C-alpha cells in the first residue's frame, strides 16, 4: 500500500506568503530619511529606537536592530 499526501496539505496559503507590512508609525519615522539613518517612534509597547531599513514590502521603515522586520516585536 502506498500513501500519497494531499497536494494542498504541503502548500502554504497566499496570506502566509505575503510579507507583513511595517506599522504606519515605523514608516512615518523614516519619512524624508535615507536607508541607514537613525530613527525613533512611539509604538504600542514603548519607544523604539532603530535604523531606517527597507522592509520586505519595499517600504522604508524604522526597525530596531533586534526586533521583527516590521519595526515592532514578534
């Protein structure tokens, strides 16, 4: 007997494949700045100090060096 897994079970959903957008306040913190510039903003969990970096979505956003790519926490 051979067991063949369902084809859809191994595939991820389109929502899982899409990158998470940075928070609006993280994007606003880098308005008129360049990649690599220092930035900061107030987030729901406190003050974030970081660097403007390009997110997976293509947006320039303020990201803490040890935090999630969207400028916030995981």
